[in-house]
C-alpha cells in the first residue's frame, strides 16, 4: 500500500498469516481473530485492532500507530520500537516486552505500552491473570517511552527488569492513557471502572491499580 492511506479500512477474517499490518502508513486494519508472528512490524502510522492474541516479534521496530490487542502477545513484542507507538495489550506478554524501546517522552509525543493482564471469559466478563507479566527482561535496556501495567497486587518486581525501574504512577500518567482505555472499552467492552479499576468488588483509584516502568538513564546504568 502507498504512504498515507488515511481513510482506508480493512477487515481480516480467518487465518491472516504472518506480517499483517506490517509497514502500514495511515490505514485502519481490524483482525477478527488472532494474528500470527511479526504483526505490525515497522508500522509507521495508522490503527490496528486484534480481537485475539498476537504472535512473536509483534510490532518489531514500529515507529507509530494506535494498536489494541484483546488477548496476549507472545515473546519479544515491541523490540526496537521508536517514535510514537501507543499500544494497549489487554492480556500479557511472555517475555522481553519493549526491549530497547526508544519511543521518547510519552508526555511529549512519545510512545507507551499499557498491559492490563486480563483474561476474557465466554460470558463476556474479564478476570485477572495470575501474573500481569510472568516473564523477565521487562523494558530491558530501553531508552525512551514507558510501560503502564495493571498490577493492583504488586506482583511485578525489580528482578523482572533490566535497565528500567518502577516509578510512581501519576495523575498526568492517568490522563495520558485514559483516552486509550476509553477507546479500548469501545472496541472490546472492557469497562474502565468495572473491569480495570475494580478489584475484589472495590473501586480503587488509578494509582492503586497501575504501575509505571520507565527507562534508567545511561549515566545511572554506568
């Protein structure tokens, strides 16, 4: 497809194979099921909605785009991504999420990833997975961007990181991701209040639910 294919919408059904939405620049693609490996590789601009899981190396070297995934991502998603990718993964990832992420300042036009750690059920409800992120090398050696992970039980630990750090989740962070969570609710029916901010029947504040992972500067690493 040519550059800046704004206004073009594509719906994919069945087995879409590898590389779906790779290199798109403006169009909107909806996958009505799972996507395979290398989905959205080097995505520049546009929108991808996946009503299922995604395979290995999801969004490798992506430069932008708004992406929503109902299920889980396999290993090594968003490695070497730069620019302004803004991604909501409602499940979790195996390992190496956003290794060498170079997406600038999320509050100044940069990119970020939201991980909600949920499982969809057949009755239309959503339950928490045992661990919001079970693997290692979370945000490994990243130099820009941020990860916002739904972790009300504080299960993500420093030993899962490699070159990143846990930071306070602020009101400014919440204002940044809320429009994406509202669009996520519209797409998948995942209510911000009922499914994301409610734990054990109690409505909590965003800072009690989400945790932020940010890069450590090169000076701090050396």
